[in-house]
């Protein structure tokens, strides 16, 4: 007998929602809906996993790239050492 399962809907969150839900963590994102290619701004993204340390995200990021997930990235949701929140720094790290 073959049974079918309905996949759970994928939740896409804004950057503000991601930061509120996962404060001071590294987040692996996929299917990022960028506003444009020059700014950090995006309308929503799927949170794949969260990590306390950036190095721990490496296997997940490699798997996302290998799976050809659309537009992936790993970003820090907290404040930087100098106290500023600069999402452009996140995109470059």
C-alpha cells in the first residue's frame, strides 16, 4: 500500500522576523528573495538551520550549495562587536 504525505509548508520570514526569532545566532538561509543585487535587503527567506558558531554552519552551507538551493547564505542576527548592526557586513563575511 502506498501512502502519501503532505509536505509541511515552508515558512519564509523577513530579516526582522528572523532576527527576532533567532537572536544572536548564525542562520543558514535559502531561497532568499533579494530586493536587488547590491544591498542586503530581501523580502523573505527560508531559515534552514541556526548555529552558535559560524564554523558549525559549514557542512549545512555545503549541502545547500550541493543541492542547488536557490540563493543561500549564512548571516549573523546579533550586534557586531562595536554595537552596530550592519547587515552588509554579514553578507560579506
